[in-house]
């Protein structure tokens, strides 16, 4: 089997890659019938020379390869017919801007495996960049604090080499005795927690957080039922919340009343209550001054996230009274960090971590006849058709009720 690490061609440029040079060498040594080649690129975080030093061939033409491994969407004109592709297609939620891409994949008889739907037997995702979004998002949240209050300066994450360097920067800042609420318990929130713990910030219980004052900055981590409650007052197991989200309402205001900073690392499911609304943000007892919205659902559960921000311009202000963007340095304006491609700022660490997961969970399936079913579950297109599992996308492909944005 011949696998190609393809060049990332989407703009803005993404420096991440599925496999580092060392991982390519490791895999070739492990699997006798595997050859990995790397399409030449002056963009990715690892240079062509770094791959060559590990004995990996650099090529300009990958058309003789069986499998194409990328990160972001492949431009339509760069798709090679009759191949197997792995990348984030951003089509499984019927995103209008990528309908043309999915149409082209079908037309070119490409077998598409989307990274987002590579799952184990329990339907849990096995490869993701979420942890790195949490790592960079937490760092950017503190950088936003320094920018808003003009109390300290930190370099952009993209200008630092790795997580350790980010943590070292955080150790050097001076914060007042603020309280920070972190929502979520998954990969994203775990990455953010690594940063809070790494900088030496004290974690306190929810009861302590809500009732006590401290002589140092502290944080608390919240799971779904900590900031949501049943409308009828019952206390039921968390699976009831996931199964019946409309029976719940937000209980986040009790945290907003005492929090200075909010790091949003949760997963937001359909029909779940908003964490806080625009009306909540208008209340006099709403205390949050900086929001690092790593989840970045626009006009969604975090009311102040009215648009995504960018790596180049990561912070904007939300004026709760006018409900519009404003100068984030103003006293009553919330500073919002809502970069939607955070792992791009830590391309080395993110690539190594992603490659470890892909090598562990996906590569074996090519050599064991897919005994775990991981390839079967992730295969979206085959023989110019959607597979049964993704047949729900047919109306999207046909354009029924969807605007064409190619």
C-alpha cells in the first residue's frame, strides 16, 4: 500500500500534517507492505528535508498512490479521481460552502473518509485536534485579559514552538484574584485544564467557587449538569440531559455572577439550552469580563460570540447593551476570543498528537481487513454514491434547500 501525505492547499495556509517525519519512519518500519511518500510543500510545519532525513521520499506527483492523507479540505481542482482521501471535509452537517466539494468527490469516484467520523465501536471519535484547541484557546484567553486591561503582554501562540513554551509564558504573567469558569469535560476542556494546571492555578470545588473569596486566581471545571437544570426541578442522571435537552434550562448565571473570565470548552448539542443569552449578559450582576470561546458556535449558546475571530486578529469586543461589536478595552465591553482554527497556532504539537492517534486507530485497519469497522463507519462515498450511513446527505448533494457555494 502506498500512502501520500498531500500538500495543504486551502487558504489561509494550514501548517499541520497527519504524520510527522518520525511517525512516517516508524510506520514504514512496522508495516512491511507500507510505503509513505510526502508531497513537497513549503507550508507544513515539518520541512521536506526533515522527512528526507528520516528516509521518506519527497515527490511532486502523488497520482500513483492509493491513499491520500490531508488535514483540511482539498480544492476541487486538486482532487485526483478514483483515489481514497482522508481529510476534514466539513460536509457532514450539510455546510453550504462545501456542497460543491462533495459533488466533485462523487463525480470523480473518490472514496472519502472524513476524519471527523473516524470512530470506534462505541461511536467515539478516535482522531481529533480538540485537545490542542483547548491548549491554545486557554492561552489566548489569558492573552486577551492582558490586552483588555493593558496589564501584561504575551506573544501570540503561533510564534511559540510548543505547549511547554505557552505554559512558561503563562507562568510569568501577573493576574489579580480572579475566578475562572471552565465548561466541558471532553478533549477541548481537558486541553484548557492542562494549561490552567500547568501555570499553577488552583482548582476549587463548585461550592467553594460560588461561596468563597480567594487571595489568588482560581478556577472551577463544570460538567453539563453543573450549569444546566431540569425545568421541573428533578435531579436525574446526565444521560437524561443528553436525551431530553428541551426539558432543561441554563443554570449558568450563578457562575456568571462570580466569574471574571469564562473558558468555553463544552460540546453544544442540538436543542440544548443556551449557556447564557444576550438578556443574561445585560444584567447588572453579570460579572464576566473576558470570554475565551473555544467551541465557537456563532450566535449560539455563548451570547457574546457574534462572529469568529482570526489568528491575525483574535480578540473583539461585545457590548451587551447594544448587542454589537465594540472596543474590547472599554470597561463595560466583554473581550471575546473566538478563533475557530486554534490548533493551527500549535502545528508541531498538534500534528504529532494527531499522527499518534491516526497511527494507533486507523492505520492497522488497512492491514487487518478493517476488523474494527473503523474504515467502514467513516466511508462517506463509494462508486460515485453516498454510502448508506451518509445517505442523509443526498438532498444536500442535490441542492434541495441549499445554496450553492463553491
